[in-house]
């Protein structure tokens, strides 16, 4: 596999280079300490030299590492990206994943873990260590709780909405259909009075029930009485 290194510092670059040289299946086709230089070089590479994997830092001297990841994903959508960085998961993991990153190592713990991360990412999987997995799980749990809270508030808002405002949701035709329905007229009779098909009447009735969030005829009758829709009209 062909790999490009874009490291945060020369010492880390040297360590990664040495570790990669121990593998017979790896060819390093570029090494950079600046993101802009790496982007320029990648854009100019011939197809046969294009990398399968970029191993990049997130605290580069010339540009934000998340911005670099995003640019790499836009310009080279098939490229796999592994972050090896001194930035902790709490600081950069979620932003990195959101822009399309594929693997994250916040510290160089061992060659074995480094190799495992490379193999997972190149194989199409996402690599996170235990710290990253726990953080992602906590983030997903928080988002789920937030979603449930928002849904609950929306339901409460609908339940406490003044009936007069809900009434405004009904069109004049729907009010006519509701009036006749609660007065005991069948759909065929309503259609005859309002010059519409039975199917159209049924459609109006369904929309009324959906808008008012009422299904029982008794509840519709109560609603109509409260809003003056039960009385006769011209």
C-alpha cells in the first residue's frame, strides 16, 4: 500500500517512518510537515503514485488539521485517512469523524496498535482505540437524550397549544366537512351536499383528524361544539 505522512513534528514523523519501513507491504510516497504542501503535492501526483492512505496530524504548523482532513476528503474522496496526533479525543475526535476521517490515534502507544489502525482503515473500517470508542458512545447517548427531550417538548407544545390556534389550521372546506360529519351525515351525503366524491370526503376527514390529533367522533363533536362548528350554517 502507498502511504503519505503529514506529521505534526519531525520527531513523530521519524518514528512513523521507521515503523512503516518495518512492513514489506508499505511504500511511503510522500512526507510533509505542512498541510498546504501536502495538498499541493497530492494534486500533482501521477495516478500510479497516488496513496491509499494518508497518516496525518491535527496540529500542523500552517493549517488546522480538521480543515486539512476535509480538504483531503473533498479533493480525493477515495483516500483513507488516519489521524496520529497529540490532540486528545475530547478535543478533536468528533470533528475529525464528521468531516470524513477514518481512524484516530491520540498517542503512539506501540507499533502493533499503529499497524492495526492502518490495516483497519485501509480495509474500509473505522479505527478507534478504547478511549475513542467510549467517547463516541457517550456522544451518541447524549445526542439520543437530546433528541428525546426535543421530541417531548414538541409534543407538550402541541398538547398545550390553544384550541383557537389549532382551529385556524382547518380550511373552510374542512370545517364544512367536520360540521356535517358531527351532525350525523354519512360520507356519501356530505359528498352530495358539497359536490365532491366520497373519496374526497374521506380524505378531508383524515386530514381533519390528523390536524386536530383527534380520532374519536365524540372528541370531534366536542371540538366542533367548542368552536361553533356544530350549529347550522347557510
